[in-house]
C-alpha cells in the first residue's frame, strides 16, 4: 500500500498542476480583452486539455484506491504564479499575458518532469500517460512562445 500511496501522491500533484493551469488560463481569458479572440481560443483549448488530463489522472488515482484532489491549491506553484501576475494581467497587455502563460507552462512542464523522475513505483501505463500529457503541454508551451515571439516582433516594428 505504501507504493500506491506514493504513486497516488504523484498523480494527485499532476491533477493539482492541471487545476492550477485551468485557473491560470481562465484568468488569462478574462484579461485578454475582446480583441484577442485568437489567443482566447488557444487558451480555451488548453483548458480542455487540462480537463482531459485530469480525467485520465483521476481514473488512475481511483484505480489505485485513492481519492483524486479537487480544486486549485492556494499554495500550488502555478496558481501562485498566475495570481501573483494579476497585476500584470490588469493592463490587458497581450505581451504580458503571453509571457505569464509561457511561464505557467514552464511550471507545468517542471511538475511533469518531477513526476517522471520520482521514485514512485509507477506502471509502464502510468509513465506513458504522464509522458503523453507532458508532450501535450510541451506543444502548448511552444505555441504560447510562438505567439509571444510573433507579438514581440510586431511591437518592435
């Protein structure tokens, strides 16, 4: 059972990361303004990705006899970053929003990497799930960075 407890804790940490990611993108959507429909649709897709990630992770936690965590954590790294940057968001500056979102994606990637490096005794299927989800977050990170860089290039002209 100790093995399951450690694995459950790792999986629940990833669920929390996705909850925090959802909260961050919801905040970014609120602050993006009506002119930023393109990034709003991307952020909505990233929210849906995190919701799907959580369904998959929660299924694993339940299969191990654990209880999946719910809601955002006030102490979570990503959530704290998003909320600390609400001052930045208040300006509704597209560049600042994209910078903040990229940083949030960096934190999510770090959480997934930590999960893969943990000494929890996970199955091959669990490791594959985490690897697949991390790849999706890496794609989202790259997309946010591309938008941020393109916007920076436009602003410099």
